């Protein structure tokens, strides 16, 4: 089976978040199953200093009245023998950011998305290789499904491959003025409400949802949530309509890169079967790094996050002052995003310099040391399609505290007297009191070292490999190709 991932980002080459991590790690497990998997991504400025070999053929891509020239370059995914094809058009992709610069989103993002998506369908002209399944990720690659359908629709030829669309986050849909539709070069028949139109605008993700053969989201709970008004971000009707072709597959994490026994960013390795010495050393060193008093008997809570409404850290801002006065807990926070939230965290750190330490920005090494050095990890997300950080935290022995939604609900087993399998805490409602209650419960658990150690042991042993997800994706590919799935 031959599969092409189409995505705006792929880690470690170019990434802004979880999407890049998934596209950079799932293919490794698919390849191990014998699938010929390759990746297509724009040649962003961040890829420029890589070792890239170009196919000689210069291609042109027709989008409405314009013909856009491009070339295909090829590199590999890190040390793995997985080809990464790069669409080169400097005018569109040689820019400071992937989606935006300091002035905001690029105004020609719809053209950039269409070029990425359509070049997937034309890739064979440069490489001679045609996939059976085009696996598109998020709004920027979503039109791929429509370009595949267009060929049989307009030229009455057999579709060259089937399409699978994975939605990593419904919040980002690629919404543009309806008049931009002509720039896509797609047939006018695709522009209506059973195609790309949504509430009077052109919506690239919606077009993908309508056109894809199969659709997946990144956790089973999110796959049911997206069919509701509360989580569907306006696309719930389309997702309900496509419900029979929609499944949720929980993301794994790259266990090789996220290995607490062999992570060069950590001051001391952590043995999952006997974590206490490693965890204490990491905690002491983190307290020092973050300039907090080296008192390691108090529980230490961590945050590694983008600071946006989705992540619910405004709830943490609301409860921090009372947690500080009513407990011994300390907090380390790494994040960036919303300017007001950044400022509010900075102010709290200034008000409680011995209890709260904040680093605004992103630092991969520090993120890893926070997972390793904290006792608890906070993720009060309002919605969370999957969430990788809670899985990184568990693997590094920090108990996640998350809201019962999406992938958090699918990975965290809530601590209660009746379950021996608990690996963290869940709370129900996105409000400060529900969150504070569960944090206080965690603080109480910490006072019982034996119980805490047993839950920590469960977290360290929680399954998080890509293997099971890869098997499920292979089934979806077979399903798209209408091949009966293999016996399990
Ligand atoms: C998005 C989602 C996150 C998910 C990631 C990878 O960033 O917000 O929940 O884990 O994509 O699928």
C-alpha cells in the first residue's frame, strides 16, 4: 500500500505544534508495518538549509486563470528512510512563518493551501510515484480531496487515489471570502453549501470534509464531540452528515524521542520502574533552573502550553492566588501566545517569586525538564482534540490534571478510590471551582507518598506508542480503498 501524507508541517523539519509532531512520527510506525509512506510539505524558509535534491522537471499548476510554477525537492525524515517531498515556490513559501508573520495571517493563505493540495495530485509528474491514498492533514491540505475528485468529475477519468482527511483541530478551518473560490481553480459546482461554502464564506476544511473519502480526528472522544454544537465550531452539521465515514484514532507519541531514560535534555535519567531517585534529581535541578527555593517536599505543578483560550489557562490564573495562600504548592509555567495571559502570568510570578516561576516563550529542553521535574502537570483545556503534552508528562512521571474532554478523557484515568488503574485527574466543568477542587485533591494525594507513587507508576506505564494508532490508520486506508480490513 502506498500513502502520501500532505501537510503544512512535519517535525523535526518544520513545526509549530502537535500537527507537525504527528506527521513526523506516525509515518515511522506505518513504514514498520510495510506501508510505502511518503510526505509532502511546502518548502518553507525553515527547510532551506536541509540537504535537498530536486527533480529536474519544472511543473506548472493551474489555479483558475493563473499558472503557478513549482519544483519538487526531496529529503528524508531525520534518520529514517522516509521520503519527504517539498513543494518549491519561493514567492509563496519562502517566508518567515508557516501561516503568518508579525502582521498576521498571510492574505494569500487560500492560494498557498491550494498549491500544496493540488501539487499532491500532480506529484507523480515529477517523481513517477502515485499513492493509493492521499492522507491530508488539517485545513491547509484539506482541498487535496477535492482536487482528486475534480479529475473524475471534469475529465471523467478514474480517480488516481483515495483520500483521507485528518482533523487535528476544528478551530482552524481556513476561512476566506467566497470570491476567492475562483482562485482555487476548482469546478464552480464545488463552491456551494454541499462543497466549500460555509456561512457565506469559502471554508477549506469544510470542502475537505465534504470531499474526503474518509475522515479521522485525533481521539475517539473528539470524534463524537465534533458532531455537537458545543464542539463542532459551526461544522457539526457537515460532520454529522459525514458521520458514517468519520472515526477517531488516538495519537501516540514518539517514544524514542520522548524517553526519560535517554533524554539528553534531562539532568538525570528517570527509570520508569524505579523513578524516585531520577524524579527527585530532576525536580531539584528544575527548581534551581527556575530560581525557586530548592524545597522539594512541596508539590510542584507544571504547565507547558500555548496560551490561548482553548488551553483554559485563564482558569489557572483565577485560582493561583488562593492555591498559593492555602497550600504549599509551587508552579512552573512555560508558554507563549495571548499577550494578556503572558502579562498576567508574569505579574503573578512577580507577586509570588518564591512560589511561581514563569518563562514566556518556547524552549524544548526546558519543556522536557518541566515534564521530568514536576509532580503534576496542568491541562485545563476547554477542548482538546488529542493533546500530546499530557502523554509526555505521564511518560516522564508527572501526573496530568486535565479537563474531561477529547484526548484528555481518552488518555487520563481519573484518580478515585475505586480505581487502581488511575494515572491522573480529570475535572468536568471549565470553571475555576471545578478546577481548584481537583488540584486540591492532587495536593492531598501528594501528602500520601505511597499512594502517590502507585499512581505515578501507572502514569509511567501508560500506553502511548504509535503502534496501535498505525494499525487503525492502515484499516482506514483499506476502508477508503474499499478493501476489507485484515483480521485483527
Ligand atoms: C492540535 C490539537 C491537539 C492535538 C494535535 C495533534 O494541535 O489541538 O489536541 O494533539 O493537533 O493531533
